[in-house]
C-alpha cells in the first residue's frame, strides 16, 4: 500500500511578480499562509518592495526576489537562469505561479526536474494568439491550472495547449459569510467604489466625468433620491496617494456634497450600508471584491467581462457596463434603482449558493487534494523514468 503524502513534508515555491495588490496577489499570499499553517514550508518569489513582498513580511513568509517583470525576452531568459539556480540551492517539491508570463521560462527550467509539479492560478485578461511550437512545448509542462469560475476555466482551455482535465475551478476561497443587509430607507443612496492601492488617477478622472451625468439623471427621474458616491479603501485614506488629488478634483467640480471617503476592511460587512457597488475596470477576469459585495447583500454594477456577466447571472443580481461608456453606466445605475426590490430579492436567494461555491473550506479541501495528487503523480513519473534510463 502506497504511503500517503503529507503536505507538511513538502516545500512549495509561490511565484507572483506583480506590483499590483488585487485578487490574484491576495490569493497567492493566502495560499502561502494556508500552506505554512498546515506545517509545510512556503516561500514567495516576488519583486522586492512590491506590495505582496510587504504583506508577506507581515505574515512572516520567506521571500526570494526577481528584480523586473518579464515583458522582454532577455528578462525571461534571466528568469529562466535564476529559477535553475534556485532549484539547485533549494529543494522545492511544488512550484505554484500566479503570473502567466512566468509559465514558459518555468516550463523550460523544469524539463529536467520531472519530479516537480508546475501549477498556475489563472485570472488575467491575456490576448489569445497563435503560439509558436517551442512555446507550446514548454506550456505543456503545466500540470494544472486553477481558476476562480467555470467560465475562466473555458478561457484557460483556449489560452493554454493542455487538456481540459488539467484545468480546475476552485472558487475564490473567501473566509466570509452572507451578512444581513442593514435596514434603511432608500432616500440617501450610497454608491460604493473600492479604490485599491494601485488604482491610477487617470482611471479616477475617467469615472469623475460620469458623476455629474448620473446626478442629473437621478434628479430628473428620481428627484426624491440623494446620491452619495462613497470611495472605499482598505488603507487609511490620509496615507492613500490618491486622497488629496481626488479630493481636489471633486472640489473643483463642485461635488463635495456628494462625495465621501471611508476606510474599511475587505469583508462583506463593509458593504452593508452600500446600496450599489460599482466596480472599476481592472485586468482581472474576476475580483474577490465583486463577490464580497454580493455577500454583503449589495447589487453590483461591474465592468463587462464574460466572467462578470456570468457572475451577475445575466442581470439577476447586478448589471455590467462597458468601461469608458459613461452613457451605459448612467443608464444601468438608474435601471438597478428603478427595479431595486427585484435585484435584492434575487440576491437574497442566490447569495448562499455563491458563498458555498467561493468558501474557504471548499477551496482549502480542493487545493490540498490537488497538491497531494500532482506531487504523487510527478513522483511516480520521475521514478519510472529513472528505472528506464
């Protein structure tokens, strides 16, 4: 009988070279912390002084560093040689990357290390292109791709030349519960937007251009409503780099009576007093903040991607808009409030299923079994190859 593999016996290298702090970066850190808490050894390869580096330092997760992104062939080649050096110095049993750009150099570096599984968590809006034979050759070294939804699973199958059996939907793994909506009369309406630590001022200026139009539309169609645009951040606003320029921008537009800034943690309770959550455009296919808002019993208006359209169930618990189309943003906002009770009823019915799919318990069980299975498969494969050599 084969001895059961224990996660506490393994060393895993997590790779995230992003400078952002979004869903994928938070997932990388959470995975590393979870694995460390099971008794295993977790390391993160990242860029020094990046946000994930600073957050990992708070969690006491060891880090290795690579200085740049991989947007040039020379940088990818440098990354390939660094990975080879890392594998010589450290004994890693699993490599789990969160950056699509790292997959090809990792696939090249691991061709001779047949005992190490290579895993990718995929949540990037990458352009589909015809791949060269050498790229396909190294991409096939991927043992598994983890995604957050079934639709992202389909996109991953299109993006990577691997079997659909290697692509798994695990959900977002949120440690959260459905919360009861704070009762309030729909007179002063709060539209919440989350401004993360890497949101650009250019993006906020684009959204600011839509605010007067939304206010005018509501004044014409629903004069009894008073709108307040609430900008939420998990970082103290007085330390946020966008606080002063955003405040100045809204003062210049005479919108100070319709703007507020709030600091809240990322959890469903933070959206209890928000009547509508408006997502700002990002490169992520699916955001954990979108789901947290839904678990807070808050309808959503999200930038249109196919995965977000699927999340909102075709308009049952929210709507989507095309980024840059201010007219559609205004019309969809009015549509939601004109049928607000319908959206709330649908959300109340669907939120428990949403929580079950994206729960931390479901995710932890799935990723535990995947690590175990992939490591055992690679171990048997490398043993057979050594016998045949």
